[in-house]
C-alpha cells in the first residue's frame, strides 16, 4: 500500500511539473506573439508618418510649368493655366 501511495504521489508530481512547464511555454509564446504584433503596429505607424511627411514635402516643393514652354523655363508654385497659351500647367 505504501508503494502505491508513493508511486501515485510521484506520478501526480511529475504530471503537475509537465503541465506547469507547458503552461509557461504557452505564456511565453503568447507574450512573444503580442510583442511582435506591437512592433509591427509601431513599424506601420512610422512608415505612415514617413510617407505623409514625404508627401507633404513633395507637395510643398511641387513646381508647375507650361507643357508648351511658352515662357521658357518659368515655373509656378500652384496649378493654374499658362498666361500665354491658356493650357493647364503640369507638374
């Protein structure tokens, strides 16, 4: 009877240890997945901000010119029409 009790206690202890280790691995894996997802979010936000910044710089630096070059190399900061030939200015 003593052997059965000791064996049962040993089996219970080993089972508990394996279950505990398994749960720890799950938790570590879930934490790692969450960290990767957070890093991906941050990377996407940085990429979006950089794109918006580049776009605003591009718009600020946009130069428009008559496609027929009626006025030579004269450029304008805004869209409109050429004062000479009345064509739309192109970027």
